[in-house]
């Protein structure tokens, strides 16, 4: 490499020209990959319903010495996604059940934001009845989903040839009828209880809101792409430049020594 650069100075210009060409081509390729008119981002609008809770049905079972409180609550089946149940003022050893004959997905870590490793798709179980026991009484919370597919809620991305096709795909992902949607809540307490526990039930229904083509800040992304490619090629060009300039410096040094030797020879001959 050192000899090639020293003997052929045009090689350096060739390397520089080739590098600049590759930088421009790769920068354009990276930029083009960040902007695709075939991907669309859709948004959904969440509608929360805080249900009015009527007086429950009270059943005392003398054989087991337990009191069962039961509520039947109708829910909107259209695009139903979340069910949040909270039971408060429970006695010790109480059991809370959330029942839906169509089945719901739930897990004790569902809705816990601090657990980043939790995945409902892998860990949630679909059952018609989800039960939580409160050993010390107090408050019990149950979160449930009609589907663990995130495309039905909290926005998403679709691929389409145009915005009409993308809109149809987005609506198909969101639209869903959870039937039957009626929810039943049962609380079982030990003993002959008279004080009714309090429950709070909130359901969430999603609906299609808007859709737009996926895009990014073209100027910023282009500069980042250009900087990345320049950095990569600098790792190749800097050693080449170093070798070239070192060869030129050695060549100048050798020429200077040769000139000094010639002058010394001439001086000795003149004497």
C-alpha cells in the first residue's frame, strides 16, 4: 500500500472519489429506508365507562358459613378491550371473581408498569373466571383484556398500497365484537355478612381515530445517516492517508539527503 501510494499519486484521488461516491449512495439508501409511503400509522380513541353499580344479590350459605355478593353488569361489546375491577372494604379471606362467559385474558402482573419483562401474550391466561383471594382484606384489583393483540388498542402500524387500503386494514384490526359482553362480579366472604363491599368497574372501548403515512424528519435522518457512513469510511481512509503522507515525508527526506550528498561530492571534486 505504501509503495503503491508513493508510486501512483492518482491512487489517492481515486480512493477519495470512490469513497465520496459510496458515501452519497449509502446515505441516500439509508435515507430512503427511513421514509416509506407504504407504511401508515393509525391512532385509536379510548372511551372509558365507569359503570354505575347497583345493589348486589346477597346469598348466605349456611353450610359453608359464607356470604356471596353478586353483581351482573352489562358492558358495551363493540371494540371492548380493557376491564378494570376494584373491590374495596373487603374482609379477611375474601375471594373476588370476575366472570365473563366469552373469556378474558388476565394475570396478576397485567397493568403493573414497573415490570418491564412481563408479556401478556406469553403469560396471560384466557379463562371465563378469574379469581383473586385477599388474605388480609382491604382492596383487590383485577385487570383483564379481551385480547392480548396490541393492534386493537394504543395505536399501531399497517402496510398498504395507498391510504384507503391502509385504513381498511386498520379498521379490520380494531373492530371487534366481544360477545357475550355481560360481566359478573362475585365476592365471597367468611361469615354471615351484612355490610356490602364496594366495587368499581371500568371498561374501555376503542374506536378508529385517524391514519397518516409514516414519515420522519428527512433532514435530521439524512444528517445522521451521512454522519454514520462518513464515520465508517473514515476508519478506512484515515490509515490510507496516514500511509500516504508518511510515504511523501520519507520521499522528501530521502531527496533532501540525496541533494546534500550531491553537494558534498561536488565540493570535494572542486578541491
